C-alpha cells in the first residue's frame, strides 16, 4: 500500500474504489491518512481520467469503469479503455457462465460484448502449473469467450 508521503508527492493521484471499500479504509486507523485521496465510485459508471504527459508524450485520456467482482464486499474489476486498447484488470473474482450478459460495462451501446484486448488477473496462480486458483466453472466461463491476451 502506498504511503501517505507517496500520495502527497503525486499530484492528481487518487485511489478509486467502491464505496464499501472507502468505508473500510476510513474505519482503519492505519489507512485513515489516505482519506483525502480516496475517491469512491459507483459500479458501472465510466470515469474519464486524463493522464499527464510523460517523456514528451502528449496527455491522453483513459476511461475507467469499476465492475463488481463478486469475491467479497468491495471487490471490483477495473475496465480500462484507452488509445492502445481495452484491459480488464481483476484480482480474485466469482463469475459464472452467463454472468457477463448482466454486466452493462462489458457491452457496447448496441448490446454487443466489448472486445477486451488484455485480461490481467492479479490473483494467486500456481507458478509451476500455470493453473489459476479459481474454480473450474469460473475458468470455463472466462475461457469460453476469450480472444485477447492474459497476464498474471
């Protein structure tokens, strides 16, 4: 977890999370100093974030959407859409076959499923077998419609 000093030194840097996570952080004496940077967000409401220029590159925008992960209270997946593609970033999650149909943020305006270029699963993975520590049902649910790259 970044320190209070790190957050102070980074102008415009915020911790986006679901409202229940914000309440957990506010209730924690250890994390309370981060309160000025905590930005609770509702599920499935896109947020445009302007990234500052780095190494002579022009500023550009990302669209970030929090999606319920179903793992525990406050758990979310981040859908990040930008000029180089779309990334779905998640930790542990509980998603079953057919659940994607009910997630509005994963659909275009016309109802078709969005193309996700990369799935980053930040969770426990067996380094020797490469098997994710999710249930077989969840692996089938994600694999059934997956076309992009997967990183862990």
